[in-house]
């Protein structure tokens, strides 16, 4: 009755149908299950389409409009009669007629006699673009199971009022868990609007929680985020590295690393003056583990580098935890363990023993540290300064090379070098900052460190915490 194919949108919808029908896998879905899911989809859509714009239930119409902008239920000229809309939607999901010519379903290959175009298929061409379709065909052939799956899509995806995000993973269990969490959230949106969902929530956090349910083995995950309206449709693809589940398991089982992760979450959290949450630190931290297909976006290592240089904010223990988190990420996810000791010692010796204040030389290093050319000049200056003072430079230009050459991912080694220099300064007791004085933030950190990573309680997920 239903197949989960390799197409990310159809597959997400198929998992949503399985969850809504309380089946372990789309392949277990029956004809009766499809009938019931189709009725639910139709009832929810018709109710949202006739709701007043001030009604919270109208939010579900906004979701449908972002995916199916020209459908009967979202068209500006739609009837406001709920029963008429319900009947029009029911016709979309009826079994194919016994007569007529069948063609392979666009998604699963099952013989299909119904053709759909953009008004009912998200991210597909308008029916005017005939040159992208088989000759003489008004749309794409879609079997009944896939038609229902493509309209169950918003239930199994992370939706906003203008976009949706679906997940593809090497582990089917993670795909089902992602769909299950989003079906639960969709039901709340349908009845209470977006006000019933957590502020600042993100699909990346739900994806990581789903990924953790399948253990710490290697597993790549892809998020497909898209908008399908008539103005500016777009698609954004982000991915995790296969070793991310192992990295998360390592962080969860190691107190200093867990502390570093919680500090990261705390730093990324944003609240209004009245304490109301506007940006979830958990969600923003999870987002840093996903790499954009176009190469744009923030990285975890860059964010940690930025936090470490906020020297007035963290205690020595905090900086040590953030540093260990950065090194653990490079080791677990990229398999990189650079030899930093020699060059880091050279810079630390120069900061400690050079002319002027250590704080001023640290600022000078910070300004030069991210540029290979400028870092090379600073290392040259530091070596001669130490030698002129009768001290040993320790390492020469051969050791500098990985940090000053223009080559792929050299910026990562320069960031790790900076983290190691800050660690050595703390280890030597060289004061470069004043201890933080916010007892409330200190208390938050200690409370967060005691909690398991990626907490899955409904209160947090839906905004109660």
C-alpha cells in the first residue's frame, strides 16, 4: 500500500503516515490505515481553511499554503464551506479508477492513473512547464499511497508558517523518531497554533535527538529545508558528518566536555528583558553540527573560538572545558589531532616574557592569529624577541608551516592553536582577564551540567521550560 522511497519529501511523508497509523514501518501500512490518514488530513486542512485569521487554528493553513500554494484548500478563491472543502480533498486521495492507462508512479513505480502538478506536489514544476514532463502528460503520475504521503508531509516535518524541514538518515529508526516528534508537534499546531510550540526551536535539535535514539554508531544525516510558495521557492540542504553520533556520545559521557557543551548552549541562548525565551541555545548549538551544502553557515569550531576569546566571561575551568570540546570535535568528527605544543609554547613564552603587558601581547596575537600571513610575521617576531632576551625559541619555521600556509582547513588549526595558547596561559597562572562576577550565570551552568545531553522531555520540547 505504501513504500518509503529515496525521494526525501515522499519518504518523510511515508514515515508520517506510518506514525499516524501507529505502524513501525511504512511497509506495514494497510488500506484501512490509508483511509483513516486521508480523512485526518482532509479534516485538518478543511478546518484550518475556514478558520478566522485571528484563530490559532489558522496557523495550520499557513503551513499548507507554504507547501501547496495553488491547491483547493489554500487558494484565495476557495469556498468557506468546510464540508465542500472536505469533499474536494477526499477526491484527491481516492483509489485509481479500474479503467484507463496506467503509468509508473513518479516516486515508487507502482502503476498510477492520477497525475499531479505543483498545486498538489511541493517543490514540483507548474503544470505550464510541459517541457519537463513526459510528452502530452498534464502532470506527474502518482499512486494513491504516495499522494497521501505527500500530503502527510507537513505532519512528519519540522514546519514553520513559511517552510518545512525533512530528514534523511542512514538509520531508518532515526527517520521514524524525527517524524514521530514532528507529528506530535503538528497536532499541537493544528489545535493551538504556533503559540503551543517552543520559542526559538530548531529542526536540528529534533534531528540530533532522533539520531541519539539509534546509538553512537556512524550515521550521516541530511536536513532538507524548503519553501514552495508562488513568490520565491527555495531549498537549503545541510548535513552532519557520519561521526557526529559518536561525538555526542563522547560529550554526554564526559563531564568536562558536557560542561563545555552546556556553556555553548548558555552563550547562544537569547531572552527578552522579562526573561522570555526568544532563541533556544540548545537548538542553536545543535545547528552548529550541520554543514550547509553551499559552504555557508557557522561552524562549531568558529563559535567555540569566538567564545574562548571572550576572556572576561569565563572562569579558568570554563575555558578548559570549551577548549577540550573544540579538540574533541576535531578528533571525533574529522580525525584531526594536530601537534600544537611547540608553536603554542613559543607564543605563550612570548606573551609571558616579552616587553609590555601579557594582556597587550595576547591582544596582538588575537589580531594576527586568524591570518596565515600575519601569524607568520608574529611567529618570526616572537622567535627573535625570545632569542634577543637570551631564551630558547623551541621551534623554527618548519613547525610553523601548517599554520601559516594557505591550504584547505588551515583556519581550523589556527583556531585550535589559539585554544591551546589560552590553555597554556591558564596553566601557567598568567592573568589575562578578570574572573566573571555573574552568580546567576554560574548557577545556571552548574545546573545545566547535571542534565543529560539533548534532553527529550515534552516540557522542554514544546516550550514549558
